[in-house]
C-alpha cells in the first residue's frame, strides 16, 4: 500500500484563528449519516463566551413597540402550544478557510452545519400575545452574551422584519433533540428561523423588542454582509445558499485526512439543502467536476431540513477527486470556485473530496 | 475604551492541522463552571472516522488468553452490576500548539479536557467472568475505528497490563451523563480508565483480548511516548500530569480573544486535576508568575475528578497576566515553560490568561 502525498496546499492560519477553531467546532462529515445530528456533533459558533443562565430567575422580556409588554418564564413558554421541527442550520462563514485571500475569522472548511430537532413556541404566538403596535417595523432579539467585535463592545443582537418574524415559522426553542437546550446552543431559549443562516438564531435570549426603525447594531450593520469594499453598505445575508456534502468514503490518514478507498462498488452518500427553495437535484462528479451524473434523492421531510442523496460509484484504482453540487427549484446552484467577499461568507463551491483508490 | 493589541505572537498552523482542529474540539474554558461537563462541551479527539455501530448486532468479544471466551451484547453488560463515576479526561496532547518547534498533529491550546459522569460495568467483573489465564500479561482493547497513521493502516488499539486492568477501576462505559453514550464518545461501549490520558479510553470497543506478551501496535509503540529522538523507545504515557485552568474573567474580543475586565473585586474560578495523586494546592499569580498566592480549594469528590478552586482578585486598571498552577500530594506541579518532546505531549505549563482591566 502506497500513501500518496495529496495533503492540501500549505496555507497557514494564525493563533487567533486557532483559538476560535478549538473552541468552536464543525460537524465531522461522517455525521452526515444522521438525519438529525446528535448533540455534540452539530456545528457550534460562539461569538463571545457562553453565559451561565439560572433558569429559575430567567425571564424573556417582550417590549418596545408592543401593546402588552410581557415577562415570560420558561414555564410560561412551555405551556404555550409547542411545535417541533427538524431544521438544518449552517454558519454564513462556512467555507471561509478556502477563500483566498482569506479574511481573518473563524476558519471553517465545510463542516459548519448541523440539523436539529428543535421544539418550542412559534414566535408569532408570542408576538400575537404581546401585540406589535402599528409603528413596529422590525423585531430585535437580544442574547445574554457580550463582548467586543470590530472595536465595539456590545451584547449579541440581530433583527428580523415584522413580516419575516411572523411568516418565517421562527421558533422560540427550549428543546433540542428532545432534551433541554444544551448550554452551548442557547439555554434556556433561542430563536431558530427556518432556512436562515446561523447568526439569525440568537442564543441565550433575554428580550424581543419591537422597534420603529431598522435595527443598526454591529452584528446587523457590520457583520454578515456581502461586501467587496470596506465602506460599502453591503448586501445583508439571510437565507441559506444551496450546498451539498458527502460522507468521505473509505478510511482516513490521521494527519493529512487523505482518503483510502477499496476498489469496486462504492456507495456515496450525503445531504443537500438550500434555504431559498427545495432541492431539485444533486449531481456527482468523480473526475474533479469535468463530468457529472445525477444522484438519487431521498424524499424531503421538513422544508427547512436537508435531504439525503446517494450515488453508486464503481471505484477504479488511482487518484480521483469526488465532487457534489446541489441545485434548488429556483435554479440556485453551487459553483466550481468561491466568489470572493471581504467577510468570507457563503463559499458554497462544490464539495471536493480527493480519494486514492487502492489496487485491491 | 481602548483595546490593546495583545494578540498571541504570529505562529501559524497548516491546513492539515486545521482539518483536525475543525472536526475535533476542546472544551470552551467557561465550561469549567460545570463540575460535570455537558455533552457537546467535553473535549473530543477522533483519530479516524466515527464508525456507525448497530447496537442490535454489536457484540463485545472477550478472547485470547481467556478461560471462558465471551460474546456479550449491550443487554448482557447492562444487567451486570453498574458503577457510575465522575472522571476527568484529558488528551495527552493538550498544550501541543504552544510547544516550539511544534509537532504537526492536533493543535490543542489548553482546552482538551472534560469531566463526564460515566456509567458502566467495572472491567474487572468482565475479566473475572471470562477468567484470564495465567500466561496473560496484558489486555488489548480494540475499537471499530480504522485508518492510517505513520504510514501504517490499523484499527485503533491500546493495551493495559493485567494489574492495571484489574486495579485501576477501569469501566466499560455505556452511558455518559445519564444518557446513552453519544456516537462521538464511543457508542455503544468504551473503556474509561480513571486518571489516565484519553488515548487509553478506547472508543467503539469490539474486543478485549488477553495476550501473553506486551502489545506492540502503532498507538502503543509509536504514539503516546515521550521522545527526544525519533529512534528512541520512549517513555509511554499513562496517568495525567497535574494541570489547573481558570475561567477567563471579563468579556472577550471576538477575534483576538483578548479579555476585558472591570476594575474591582474579581472572583477567579477554575478547576485542577492530577492523575498521579490528589491535588494538594492551587496557586494563582496576577503578575505573570512572579508572585503567587494560594487559592481556596473545594472538597474533592471522585479521586478521578477535578476539583474546583477560587481566588478573589482585586483587579486594578492596566494589563495583567493571570496564571494558575496545581501541585499534587506527590509534589508533581506545573512549570513556567513546556518541556519539549517530539510528540508535543503533556505540556502542562501554567495556564496564562492575559487580561486588560479597564479604567472603570
């Protein structure tokens, strides 16, 4: 057995990026086998520190442009009608480490994704109970996590338009996969907006406020926008671009992660998702993207969840680059190469998995 | 507010290391607040891929130098007497990223630790049931995970001497924190050896074999040994060296992880552990290790678990480097700087946390 030297080209990351990479984590790709990602394997991006919240004294305030301001305990929320949904969540920075020149931030490769079974109250029920006033244009979600980013000290906050808040199916989730929300996923309560990128899903919620002008906080104004130039306003990120990933076949080499595959029939499996429209097709290439063939798709489940795909490959000896690409019903698809932007966002270029098929 | 430029010096890591860092993960230091680490926050080091094991067909074979070879189902193990222990587990490579020159491997800073409430059968009960023959000198644990390391294709295996296997209190664990073993921690069964480094705790166990000569597999012979030269036999790693860590006070800057602290009384808290002897003292320095004062220790719980410590600091404005160091009852302690070795193992030098105390 020969192990070819196919390690990724020698780009390097800084210690600051490493500090982010060791405390945050992606989903190991073999976990694509699970329709619902087990707790601890779902991707995790914590901007600041996880706050420690005492659930007995914790309250959710609903205030601002509101007719009946509320202070809700966890028990108050748990007696409201509960909804459970299987939803795929992805970081808007997924793929950042493969963008050149690479912005300095959490250096994701492709694994910043996961699918959870989220249980909670639909946001619209809470907003109905509180009554948004007619002048409300957005709803601001505030977490208990604070820190400094871009030189600004702030509490993590994001907003949604009133229309999205009501019509998106957003949940105020207090359970993940049938258990209490784990601390790292926002205990005791987070918002989960189906089909939107992860930054939307504010963790450790402390308040929901109606506001009469568009929210302009750091994480809305500065982060999570597509920009070519620093002084651009930029296009705000919202719903997830299409992506497909595969379980890398065969076995890995510890350090290089090079894959070794036995020759013969090889069952390729993965998942695909898009926040913009249902997945219409997944194509697979076994020659680095030169030729493509359609994968078989599993039936869809929740419109906010990924779907499984499968492709039987007859693996012949030698080096191959496997690729997959998803296309959604609106024609959004994945490209061969990333489109550069300052924040290193939405690099949804093909998933590429170099493999070495053994001689047998 | 001024944010000082105290980012760590610009060392860099390779993409291969990044691939390891994004799929493995450490315990965010604020999770030191939990005596038992919540699932998903415990450190995780997966050498190859997580195998998918069907618990209905899975069996544990007990064979080799054995009088009564066994094939045990999960149900067979679950009707044997159960033991639950709170045990601290640490990767032998914790601290590797701060060793210079740094060996190329999983680039841990200091977070490769966690404490679990492990439930299972004591290994000695299973060995009693099977009956080791008189010629057995070691017991070999085999996992279901395979790959290539150091040019050798192998299944992950480690051994213990018969004496350690029987007297260490080793568990065959099928539960973590009161739930089934998560896939990433070895579902359906792993061995957990109190006070030993993590590599000992073979995940996804498929067999336990008595052998009549010392086991010589890759993970025993080549990995996990202290070596200065490549051709040395090296000292095998076993029980955990003492270490203490603190919850970084204040709030972080997203990218640099620089800590900003309010002036005045600041309650420093952390945990300390040693696999060699009980913790006797934890000392804290607020001036980079020049002067030290004793922290208050919480009472010990399980002898295999970390203990809490606390120190009240009167934080004055300016830049400070906080440090902590643990000393155990045998006098083992932590040094100011790492001791270099080829594998980058057991860098248990002081935990250092630079902070900037604001002017108020």
